[in-house]
């Protein structure tokens, strides 16, 4: 972080859910990373090794909700119920949730209605070169009168 002038609050360490399969070994590492001010995100949350017990005992700041939860939503009421429950739990635990795999306007509107504040997916933007992303962000910020917060 020092070598690149990145403050700890600007860095997110993203780990896959499968990396949590050994919570006794992982927990102290995540705690130390958090003590440094670095945020910890669990990618593909809910895809395989999820355990609410693990979530309870690990220092985590962000859940990246696996795209499989959004498949069929909003038509799939059961899928929507899972998303709503995860969002509610995250609010109670003061965690950010990033909904992955947003591919339609209907999914985006469902997530907004459910209280989701962060998302990613092809509906929002396709992968692009860094220069194109920089231009997109600059044009987006110029329309709002400043840099994003």
C-alpha cells in the first residue's frame, strides 16, 4: 500500500467463498487485514461454502451475492425471497452487499426495490479497457458536478 500510495480505506481484499473452508486458519488473517483498515469482501457469496456460522465469526465488510440468486428474478418469488433475506441480514450486520449478475432492467428494479445499493453485471456495463472506463467515469462525474464519493 505504501509503495503505491494507496490508503487502507481505498483497498478491498476480495476472497472467494471457497477460501473460507478453513475458518480457523482464515479468521485471524481477516482480522489482521481489517485492523489495517482494509475492507474484506466475500465473492460469490451463497454459491457453495456459505455458512451463517462462518459469517458470524469472520471479519467481513462486503458480501458479493452470487449471480445465481438473480437467475429468474423478479419472476421467481423464491429467489427474490432469498435476496430479500440476505439484504436484511446484511443490513443488520452492517455489511455492504454487491448483487452480481444484473442482466435486465427488471432485475435492477427488483434489487432497488429490495433495498440493494450496489450491483454489477452486463446490464450496467460490459467489461472494457481501463481507458474506456476512465472516460466513462469522467463523463459521468462531469454531469454531477464532481468526482464520485
